[in-house]
C-alpha cells in the first residue's frame, strides 16, 4: 500500500509487498478466523476442530491449517503414538493476531442483527 502525493488516497499495488494482499487476504478467507478462534482456549486435534467448525470439509480444514502453519500462526505437533496423535495450537504470532482481530469479531457479534436487517432492506428494494 502506498500513498499518492497527488490525491492523498491510498493505492493498493499488486505486489507481495502489499500487506493487505499478502497477509489480510490470507486470514480473511471463510475459515481462517474460525480456526484461529477455535484454538484460543488451547491446543486441539483435527477431528475436534472439524466437529466444532460446522460446515468445513476435511479437505478445507487440512488446507487452511497448512496455510496458517505456513504463515506462522499455528504449530502442528505430531506425537509418536499408535495411532498417531496430531495437535494444533496457536503460536505467539497467532495469539497476537487473535488479540488484534478480537475487536472485529466482537463488533461483528454486536452488530450482526443490524447487518442482517440492512441486507434484508437492500434485498427488498432490489426486488
């Protein structure tokens, strides 16, 4: 993101250097925030996460956990047991992110009814 001297409006460049495109877009997908907040209370296992996040497929949970691990938000620990035990937990970076995003999550919870009413009002005008 850069500031333009001509208009003093933000310009969003298509580059890996743009933090919005590089970081925010990754965590702003349909599942990442739900997974991160599912891990706020402590480590959890794959099947437990899947049962707690309604509607997520096994494939999507696997891919999103890999993406969150790649970005440093989640640690994956494999225990040498039979059967193999795998746990996921937030890293310090992940904990910092959830603290930062908590305001948005709380705001969404508080204003959900208002947003739904606005959508209904909009949709009724468009019919």
